[in-house]
C-alpha cells in the first residue's frame, strides 16, 4: 500500500513538473511574441513629419520617420512653385496622389484672418510656434492692411525660432466672378479654406485651423493623424457633438451632414493631393447653389454636405483635438480630454473674449501674455494654472486638469 502511494506521488510530481515546464515555455513564447510585435509595429505607422522630437514622439505616441531630411524655410527665399521644385519640396509622382505619410519635409499650419481677428490669430500662431519642435510653416491668408502686423510679429521672435519656423503671408483669392459670394459666406473670408487645394498646388498637405483656437499640445500631435489615414481618406476632423441630446446638426440642420452628429471644421487636416484628385472644388458651387438658403455655418456646412455623400473619405479623431465650450458648459462630455488632456482648444462663439466661459478666457489670457521663447513652465503653465484656479466653480473650470494635462506632460520633460 505504501509503495503504491509513493508511486502515485511520484507520478503526480512528474506531471506537475511537465506542466510547469510547459507554462514556462508558453510565457517565454508570449513575451517573445509581444517583443517581436512591438519591434515590427514600429514600421506600420510612418509619420508625415521629419525628425519628430523624441520627447514628443514618446510622450504623445506620434509615429515618426527619422529617415526624412529636414528643410528649414525662409520666407524671403521660397517664392513660387519653381522654387519649391528646385529645393526638392514637390513630389513629381503624377501617377497617384502624393501621400503625405511618406516623406513630407515640414509641417504647414494654415489660417485665414480678416477684420477684427488679428490679435486672436497672432495668439493662435504663438501657441503653435511655442509648443512645436519641428520645421513649421505658418501660412496666413489675409487682407493687405493686416500683412505688416504678421511680419512684425514674426520678426519679433528670437532668431532660433525663426530659423525653424517660416512665415508665408498671402492675399485672399476667390474664384473669378464669385468673390463677394464666397467672401461673405458666414464669417468674413472663412470660406477661403475651401479653395486651398487649387491655391496651393505646391503643397501635399496642411493643417487648417480657425483663428479662435489655441494649442495646448504640440501641433505635430494632430499632424500625426495623417499617418493613420487609410488610402481613401483625404481629410480629418472631430465630431460636432458627442451625444444626440445636445447635437446641433441632428436637431436643427436643414441639409445633409456627416454621420449622426456632423463634424466641426475648426481643426481640419487636409491632404491636398487627394482633395485635388477627388475634384473637391468642382462640388463647391453646385452645393452652394442648392443649399445656400439652408446652411447656417457656411463653409463648415458645405464640408458636411460633401462628406455626407462620401463618408469613406473622412477620418475622425476625438473631441480632445477640438474641444469647445459645448463639451463642458453643462457637464463634461469629452472623456478622452479628461483622460489624455486637451490637444487643441476651440473658443468658438467668442468664448476667449467674454465672461460666459471664464475657463476659456483664462487660457487665452495666459497665452496672450506669453512671449515666444520664454520659459514654458514659469511664463505659461504657472500663470495658466493660476487663472484656471479662479474658474474652478464653473462647469468648464471643473475640468481644469484636462486643460493643463498635455502642457504638463510637455514641460515636465523639457
């Protein structure tokens, strides 16, 4: 009996040893697979940027391509398309759309400024410039009377900043015979963005922003989404709202719009090569003629109509890339912003300049007081934190951590 018991114990021990060995192999195989997966996944996403700063890449999970060469632009040297070609900035592959995810040498940020939007626009440009760390081209379409102000702003920046950042100021331009119609659609000159594909034949891609936005993270965080677009997508935007109960388009629109809630065009990535191949501008006049009595938000409504019929052409990123008062004025509805931090703040409806949204006004005040080249921690983050604390009893002020999170990540590593 004792022998039989001992034999049984030995058999159980042997089986236990075999099971343990098998589990060890499984664990080793699993970790080996994950390691291989991590190594191979690095090649999946190729960034449209050149030499993205490692801090930004690691911190904000931006895919990067370090093989591309960097180009520093000089506003006095880049004059026309031939100049772009001579400097290797134009992709001559006419057989297919130029893919911005494979080798763009710089990042272009575009905006349109008319009338009383000057200070607001310059503050936006300041935020983009101060937080970026890659070659950046600021492309502004504006009125002749405002041009000197932008040049003066640019020349006041430190030389080291101007070596990395280029300013390109251009006159407004609309289709012949349609100037007044498009110039007065919604806000003055806002519809200029619709015609960028033909106005910028030398550009593969750009990020368009409204003048009433502020960056709270490097612009390249938004730009990185170019690398995540599929072969058919030609633009990227955030939803207009997060829920049907408060959505504007689903409740009030009298025209087609994208998806269930529509999109907000205040922060828009534009693959100009694909937009040109699509025939983007051929849609604009017919849509205007059909819906001009029904549209409320001008060019944004036209964009929604186009993507209603071509939803496969649009890439959607989260509300943290275009956070507006609607996301927090009653209660916080952008959970991604609370978890990851706001990337771009959009103070639409004058939120930066009135007392209706004190948190938005506080952030704008901090950026307005900051000067390019100053220490971000001492001269931007701490004042912004101080001003936001004074709004903590307001609904948007209650999520002040979301407003500060991206900036806190950045300055902690600098």
